[in-house]
């Protein structure tokens, strides 16, 4: 609802969320061609440089050639990064400097529409960013077969999972500097410790338990087998964790963005 | 003239939910507190349908806060508020669908061009495609932006941005148009152009609600206005009526020290002396005796004029600096 729905009332987005999503898609489309080279070029550098280079020394990891192991990890972490950065920096920019949301709130759309639309867009961005990586990985022989397309909805889910907390950060941030804390204290450690570069099982026991509480290891747990052509073990648990973070992040970000925009 | 037609093509019919001659915006005891500090202190409003209603008041008076409450962008702390006969807290979608907004600060979407901004805004209102293309063209003509249609926002001057914001506010053919300082910071040509457009919209039967710091603007445009100060409404009426009610018909502005003026003019009946810095203001119903006394002192510089809304404003809000 629009006018005066502060904390603790459940989000009630409507169709307007898709218009917010469409706005972002239209902006992205304008810049797409310029970004295409980077979108494909970067994964080439990573996968060739790290995958082939390190793969020579490492050989197989967790039953996979290192290139395939790394590619699936990078797919999951790229989905995380895309949604996180969109949810923090872009949402913050539209909320403060650009006043995009203020302009939208003079139309029949509500804050709830905006938050839901942004969250959908963050998840879409995760898919947009990971698809070129998947193509490059397939070209380099790191993808088992066409069944890997099953990972695409998972990329979307990973996007939802990380969009919520990121948008919560945007709602709380006094300035861009604030995001450095979130990136340094949560995103980067997750990237390093959640099984992107090496199996989580190489960590000491307590660290493994800690990593299991954070969503990226569950994202990797789903994406890696799907890309390698097998059925994920513990798929239910992974899905519940990702969905749980998505739902909690969505609620919290809606409440706090309402408080910031409607005051 | 092209733009004359635009207004005439969209005459405003009766406003749903408002009886003929009724009020488009009604507020009773409307109050807003930010962290315990009152920004709006229990105001009553009745904005009649059709015509232009003004909000005047010094910086921080509560004008923008009031407009934001009317738009459902800021929940009132207490009081009641309805627009088109609909309660704001429950019917904000419908109210916004029928309202156009020019916010105090331009917020065109910098990721789009001029025409794209209008088309995107039309989507937020879910206007049918067939309506949007001709209306975008029409509004670009109306606000004299047609040759800028495909330019990015950052290439526009301040005046062009303001005109785009006004065009955008008209995309949904609104019954009520809310303008927060529509001409602040614009050059005289653009201000006059905007005044003309606002008058045309008024003639087309739209209800205009505007805030301004320019008294000449209020005198030209507003049929009725309120003066706010410290969150309260301290005066209300038509501009001419306010001038008649609150100040003498003439004022003489005089450069001279306070003691001299007091000695010279203080004894004249019906004369009121005010002072801002080096300038003395002598308000009077009859000019002749004042000018005669001033003529006795060679070298004193003065000029006289009929009083305006500005004199009313200074009288009722005081001559001191605000927020100093
Ligand atoms: N979001 C906010 N949080 C806290 N205080 C606020 C907020 N918005 C406005 N205020 C305060 O409310 C008061 C009224 O502000 P408002 O913006 O309505 O004034 P205004 O009449 O529009 O002034 P101006 O002519 O300068 O635009 C001011 O004291 C202002 O500091
Ligand atoms: Mg203001």
C-alpha cells in the first residue's frame, strides 16, 4: 500500500512491480551492447587464466576437472555479486541521488511495488551476468551437457537471495561508503570460503559449520552438480536456505525502504 | 496557436467525487511531526475545484510537507485529509492516478532521454499505447521541448528540465496539478512561458495547487492563497483582498536613518513606519502628505508604489530573516 504503511505490515506489491522491473530492463538494454564485450571477455580471462593455469597443478577437485569446479563456483558467486551490487549501489542511487523513487511515488505505484520490482530486477541481473559465463564455460568444455540450463532458474533464485540483504543495506546506508563494510565483512569472505575455489570440506570443522549458515555455499551446492551433469545432493536444504534468505531479506528491505521513502 | 489548442482539447469535466463548486482537497486539523518537531500544526484547507490555489510562506513554513501529505508521500501525524472526496490513507492510488506533480527539485530519470522520460512515466500510469504517442508529442510541443525530444537529461538547461517536469506532470491528463515552486531559479522568459501554460491549464478547468516564494507569481496566478508560517496558516484569501485587508494602499521606500524618518513622518496620522536594514518603509493611505514632508529634506532618496502581496507577506510573517 502507498500512503501510510510503515513497519510490520506485510508487503503488498501489485502489477506495478513489473513496470519498475521494465524500467531497469529498458535502461540496461540501452547500455547492453557496450557491456557485451566485458560480459564475455571477463569470464574468458578468469576461466582460462585460473581454470587452465591452476588446473595444471591441481588436476581434479571433488571429482571434477579444476576448470569445471571453478566455473561452477564462479557462476554461483557471480550471481551473488550481480544481485548484491545492483541491490546496494543501483538501488541506493535511485533512492537518493537520482530521486527515481520519489518520481515514481507521484504515480499510482507504491513503495512495495518498487521494492518487489527492484528485487525481481536484481535476480534478472544475476541471470544476465551468469549466462555469458555459462556460454564461455561450455565453450571451454567445463559444462557437462544441456541439462546445465537447469542452473538458470537457480541463478535467478541466488539473485533473489542476495538482493534482499543488499537492498536492506541500501535502505540503511547513509552513503556509498557503508557498502564497503557489507562487501568486506560478508561478500568477500563468502566468496573465499564458500567452496568457489576449493571444497568447503578442506576447512576446519567450525569454519565449515559457519559457512553452512551463509547462503553462498548452498548456491554452490546447487549450481556445481547441475553444471557437472548430476543431481544435487541435499537440494531441499539448499533451496530452503536460499528461499529463506530471499524471504527474510525481502521483508526487511520492504520495511526499511518504506521507512526511508515515506516519512 | 498550437499550445492554445492543447488546453482546449482537454477541457476538464466535472471532477468525480466532488460536487460542483465543492473542494478538491479538504484537510482538517492536519498535523505533521518529524521526530517530535511539528512541521505542520493543525491546518484546515478547502481547495476549491478549478482555479489556482497558492501556498506562500518563508523557508521551512511547512508547504512541501503539506503537499507531500496530500500526495500520500508522508503520513499525517493527525488530522483528516481527503482529495477528490477520497481519504488519502486508503485511496492514494486513485488520487495519484488523477493528479500531476511537479516536485520542488526536478527528478527526471537521468537514464532516459526527454521523450523516453514521458513514455516511461506513462507506463507507471498504465496509459494505453494509443494515447501515449500523440500525448507525448503534444506535451513536448506544449512545453516547447519538441526539438529536445531525443536529448539526454544531462544536456538540458535548468529551464528545460523544469519544463520537462511540468510536461511529465501532465502525462496522465490530471484533474489536479500540484506544483512545488514551479519557477524557482528560472530566467524571466521561462517564468513567463510557464505562467502562460499554467494559466491555460487553469482555463481548461484544471485545479492548480502551487507553492511559491515569488509574490508577483502568486498575484498573477492565484485566485486564492494561504500564507503559512511555522506550520500554521496565518492568512488566507484572494491576493487583492489580502492586500486590502492587511496593508495600506501605498508604500514609500526611503533611504535614511531611523531617527530622521521618525521625526519627519512619525507624527502624520495613518502612517506606519517599518525598517529593513538601511531602508525605511512608510505605509500610508494618502501619499501626498508623506511626499510633501520628504520634499522638505533635500537629498533624501525615496520612491513610492502601490502596496503588493510582498508587503502583506513581510507584514504578517515579520521582517526578520528566517532560519538565520
Ligand atoms: N524528512 C524530514 N525529516 C525531518 N524534518 C523535516 C523533514 N522534511 C521537512 N522537515 C522539516 O519540516 C519543516 C517544514 O519543511 P518544509 O520542507 O515543508 O518547508 P517549506 O515550506 O516547503 O520550505 P521551503 O520554502 O524552504 O521549501 C522544516 O523545519 C523542515 O526542516
Ligand atoms: Mg518546500
